[in-house]
C-alpha cells in the first residue's frame, strides 16, 4: 500500500457522477491520494471545514490548497501527469452542455417529485443531447477522436446515470454508437477501479489509498 502521509486527501461519494469523473482522472494520471468516502446525510466536519460548498469531490492538497470543482480536479491531476494524453480531448463546449442542459434534464427525469417536473418532457431534452453525442460517435470511437480522453471521462458518468433511469427505454433508442461507447467504457478495468466500494469515513479511521 502506498504511503498516504504526504498524499492529497480526496473526499468522494461513490455514486456521484462529479466524483466519478474526478476519480477516473486521478487514476489515469497515477496520482495517489487518501480517499474518504462521504455519507451525504452526515458530512464529516473535516469536509465542511475544507470547502464551504460541502459537495463532492473535494481534493485537499498537501500544501493545504483545496480544489472543489470536479473538472478542476481532473485538469490538476492530468496537468501533473497525463500518460494517455487525456488533455488532448478536453472539449469545453461539450462538457458545458453536459453539465448544464443535460444535467438539468437528467435531474428532472430521475427526480420528478423533487423538482415538480414532467419526466417525459425532460427525458426528451436529455435525448437531444445524447443525439449530439451519437453524431460524434458515429464517425469516431470516442468523443474527441480515437482514444478515450477527458471529455469521455467527464461525460460518461452522467450518461450512465441517465441510461439507468429506464434501461429498457435507453436500449430501445436509435443510439447505437452511444450505447456501444457507454458499454465499452463501463467494462474497462479503469471504471471498476474508480467504483471501489468503501465504508463512510470517520475521523480516526486508518487511511485508505486510492491509486492505480
């Protein structure tokens, strides 16, 4: 096990798509850290002290600096070491469309009672974004070219969540390239490693290393 005494600390939550994409980038960069799984209904005081936003992911660096935006965590890790050249596929506009309109539609499709929304309307809005991805993936294996890159890792967890709302509906859509892209990436050892199961962290727990 790697030494975590001088490693960054990552506050994470396994199922959060923002935290997923941060974990993917940390793994592919080879950046070891101490991972602390957060129970969202009982956030630890250490997380609250590190970031007023108190949303995962939060990365506390060894010099005390805090990175509490998932894309910033990704880009920080890859700027340090990017062996698979993920930064070559960093598409700001596509990621913004995912994080904005698509995430809005995703939340209102998955949680209509919480948002007072019509899930059918928002599912169609989400489908529109998936059709944009389909047009790209119909002519290349990944969103920015032949190799998996930052845009794929940033968007993948949200498409996964949207597809899981109604898997039969998703499978019936005319999205063969998106469906194949999603299945291929979810089958990667990298994704399995990113989805490690941990018990919620409490002060005094032994450090748990998160590393490739």
